[in-house]
């Protein structure tokens, strides 16, 4: 007598589980929608809903700029197998040296915008130098990559703080004249669109961030360079076997990431504020790293996560603007410290894996030993 094998019972999965990666985008859209709704309900007494929504969207895009660039910086590093928690230090060092350079070039008599663009280039070069240090320590000397990144973060805080005091606050110190900030560049027709017009009326670094998301998505997943980058991050031994130089690919990607982190640093002093304050990056490098993880090491996913965290900052700014209209039962929202915690709270929630697991490159953080 022959017996037939009984079919195995299929595990029951919830609808939420079956959504997969789409859960992240649903959560992001939901949280942003809630924050926007609260802002509209409070501010509609003095402004139209359209004006409030347009302001919220434009502000969110602005605040997402350094987070997006920081996340892309980490993506190039980690897709090639090098953990980069030094994004914060790279951004802080770059915003300081970019500011110094722009002021110096202005002192030479160059037009403000020309001096600022030269400052942006110096900021990117500064980020590249910090990244080179991280690459040498991590790839050449195989230092623990978390420790290497921590060293760079501490170095950036100490170096910028010391130079800031010596250059500007010691007796007889030189008074650097700020070159101002990069001018907005409205895109004809698009900047006049309702609601989203403010997205197309931004300074140049914001446009560069949006362009880099698209470029990086294409490079990482559609080009030979991207294939090799992912190969040395996932299976470096196999990549080495087919002739890919693992060390060179990792060095190159870490340096690219450093230059992008430098562009993120330039945002603070050359596009946003026009001045330098010690520690002015305020942990945004770590939030950018959280956006990278929450976005599952994908450029588009990291950008979406950056929008989530940036919307919390936009919510804080709008609440300060409409603080007089906040109803008594929501008085706690007037306390800027409470609302200011929101981006960091969202960061922790995102990293708990509440919307699904994220999968890092298999060899991320593991030094490669040729010939093992």
C-alpha cells in the first residue's frame, strides 16, 4: 500500500506582514500625514489650508537635505562593506572648514556667491579628508570600524571647537566676515505650482540632494560600478576571485561618501545659517545613519526616511510659529523641548524594527583579508 504525503500546513501571515517593504512607506506617509493634519488644524485660523500645506512641504524638504546627503554618504560606505558612524564628524568638520574658506575667499574680494561655491568645494574636500582617515584606519589597518568612526566624531568636535575659539574668540583674533548664504534658485513654472511650488524654490544644495538620490539609485542598482560595490559588500571573496579589487572599491566608495557628507556639512553654514556654531550639526549625522538603516540601505528608502525625520522638525518650526493658536488642552506642545525630541524619538522607533527587519550588506563592518 502506498501512502501519500500530506501537504505541509502553510504558516499564517497577516496582511501587514505580506506588505513587506511597503510597510515602511505606509508608516512614513501616515506619520507625516498626522503631523501635517495637526499643523493645519492649529494654523488654519490665520492661514489658508493651502498655504499651511505648502509651507510644511517646503520646510520638510529643506530639513531633509542634510539627512538625505548624510544617508547617501553612509550608503556608499556600507554598501561596499565599511560601517560609517563618522557621518556626524564629517559633516561638522566640513561645515566649519567650508565656512572658513568662504569667508576667506570673500575677503579676497570675490563675489559672495562665488566665494560660497568655493566654500562648498572646500567643504566637500574636507569631508573627503575625514573619510580618507576613516578608510585608512578601517581598510588598511583594519581598526574596528565603530571605533574608527567614533574617533573621527570626537576629532571633529575637538578640532572645530578649538579652532573656532582660537580664530574668533581669542584677544586680537581675526573677525571673519560671513559670505552669507547661497541664493534660492526658483525653477520657472514649477515654482509657481500650488502646494508643491516651494519644493522648486530652494537653494542649490537641496536640488543637489534630490538629484543625488536619483543618481545613486541608478548607480548602485543599474551600473557595473554599483554591481561591484554591492559585490564587495556582500561577497568580497567571490568579488576578488573574479578580479575585482576589493580594497580599491572600498577606498573609492568611502571617499565618495566623505565628499557627499562634506556637501551635507556645507548645508549648515553656507546655505542655512551663514555662520558657524560648535556642534551645530546637533546629531543629524546619526539621524542620517538611522534613515539609512530604516530605508534598508536603499537611496529611495533612505530619502523617504529622511522626509519622515525632517517632517518632525518642520512640525516643530510650525508649532513655534502658531504657538499663540495652540488650544489649552495642547499646551504641552508649546514646550519646544518636548516637540524638539520628536525627530529623535522617531529615530529610536524606526530602529526598533517595528515596521519590519532591515538587512545590512552581509560583510558590512568586516575587514577583508586577502588570501584567507
